[in-house]
C-alpha cells in the first residue's frame, strides 16, 4: 500500500513591490492526529493583508488565492481557490517533491501577484513552507488621455515624464475632436513595476494644469486614466 504524508504549508504574503521570493523549509515530527496510513493532507495558512494600492493601478485588493500543487515526477496534484480569510486543507498527498504555486487574484479576475516553491514531503512529518508573493515579470500597458476645450488656448502643449525613465520617452499625440483637443499616450511595452508620472498642460506658453501620480504597471494588464481640463470639481 502506498504511503502518504501530511504537509503543512504556511503562505507568507508580503507587498508586491518586494524583490525575490523567500522560501524556508522546516521538517518536524507529526503533531496532532497521525496521518492516515496511505493518504496524507495539506493545510495552507494565509497570513497578511491586502497589497498596497497606488494612485493609478488595476484593483490591487486580493479577493481570492488560486493554489496549485503538483508532485514532481508523478501524477498526484491538487488545485483549489480560496477566498481571503479562509483556511485551506487538501488530503491525498504522496511523499516526494512537490511544487506549490499561489496566485493572488483581484475582484476582476486579474492575477496581481504570484509565489511558488518546492517542498519535500516525508511520511509522518509536517513540512512548513513560506512563499513570498511578488510581481509578475513581463510588460504591461499604460493608456492615458487628456482633453480640454478646443478654443481654450491659442497654442497648447503637453509635457510628460515617467520615472524610472523608459525608452522611448513618453510623448502624447494631440488631435482635434469636435469641440475638444485630445492628447493620448499608449505604450504596451512598459516593464511591470511602479513608476512616477508627471503631466503638465501648457496653454499659450504657461502651465495651466498638472498632476503627479504613482503608477502601477502589471504584466499583461492595462493601467488607464482619462484627465479633463478644466477639472469638474
């Protein structure tokens, strides 16, 4: 009869802007009720709160965790979705090396963070694993629009900076649309991360409006905003 084990996995959630993942493993004698002779169980304890939100960003509040485990060189696996605040348990684990991946999902179904590690499961023992949830690698999209009345100024210009700097430098495209002047900026090749955006509207050679905002870019997702001058409130 195949021997199985129990694994206790603790998921340590930390802010998305932190760096590389941290994994700690601890093998300790089985405590509490002994595991079934031929089947084991996994329990995942989620610690931590919502990720910090920036001014311009897709929703950064975690709604659910998608947890996936796979036995390396085997057919055993599990997959479950857990809401924030819920505990996790899974029976039927086989001794061996397992990979465990956790995706943090927002209310729109967007993956806003991911972490993963491997755990060596031994029969009759508890393996504790900590996983740091970090940002997804890759590029995202920044989509910005500003509009103002066509007859507001004799001449107009837009000055924009994005820090850290990207290549090419951000430049707005201006056009006239009915009674409006519209400036647009679209870049789908911005590396995921945090940026600081400044934008000024220059009317007749004088700065008349401006913003300075932190921006969050997620891999494979779009961060967008529409600005209107003069402001409505």
